[in-house]
C-alpha cells in the first residue's frame, strides 16, 4: 500500500511511518495524498476540516485517531463518510477495543441503580483533551450497555445515582492508563488497560488502513476492523 501520514514529523506520525515501512509499504508526501491507498491521521482537531475536505474529494480512506473533536468537527467527519470509508477510533489498540466490548457487556448486566460506574484515566502532562477520548469511549460503552445516552457532568457533591463518573490525572510521560470501576454496596468490579508503548496505536492504525481497502463509504471503528460488530 501507499499510505499518507498526517503530521509525519510528530511523535505518533513517526511511529506510524516506521510501522508502514516495516510492512514494506510506502509513505506518501502530504502534497500527494490523492494517490494514496489511505491516510492515517493523529494530528489536531483544527486540521479535521481541511483533511475531511481533501480526502473526501480525492476519495481516499481516512484512518482518524485525532481526539477532542467538537460536535461541528465530528459533523464534518460524518459528512466525509458519505463519500469515503473512515475508520475513526479514540484508541487503535486491539486490547482497548476488547476492553470497550467487555465494558458494554458488563454494563448491560449490572443494574445502574445498584452499581455506580466510575472511569479514571491518567496520561502524560502534555495531553490537551480531558477526559481522554478513550475514557469517553468507555463511558459511551457503559451507556450503550445500559441502553441510554451518555452525559458528561462535572462532579459536584454526592454522585448522582446512575451517573457515569470521570476523573482525569496528568503526570509525567504516562502513555495512557484507563480504569473502569463498577461499585455496589457489596462488591467492586474493576476493568482496566495500561498502555506501555505508543507503538501499539500505530500498529492498530496501519491494520485499519489495510482493512479499509475496498470498503464502501461509511463511518467505521475498530470493532469493524476486528470483526466484533456482530458480537451479541
């Protein structure tokens, strides 16, 4: 494949480039994305509008790992998905994808009036968005399991029954740690994931780029890439 890497000089861009080359594929220059098989993008929300327009016009699959998008920016992604296949994920780790599925299943089995759901995430001190995209994805998985819409509320006073709580820590150079806690008066269930190397995100994105080849336009995620979409 010939893959474009948005922000190729950045921390994630360099890792994605290494993974692409390790597969024996080639990396395209930013001014030549129209001839690519896919573009992998871990940049900044401010670049979403330009990338959405460029890639939709060129009919190039978009592998989007940028988090912290506004509702308006997400609408641009959805509009581009009418013309091209887009694999969008808050986290391209295969492990996190499975954790999200487990979170959904647990939430479907644990009554929200009995079990509180709390999500704690820790990242490096340079991370801008909070809660992290993965933490929000965990919250969305819990909400989906409960059959409800997720609402992010600031914690003030006692925890509201049935609410999904979020807490964020920023310290040092932590790659990413996420913990989901279901707690009742009688027990606690803890589900977690700890990222040790950012390379796993790059590897997952390259896998997604290969999967996207030949797919119809639409908005996909890592559940599709890993064949989990039909999992009951």
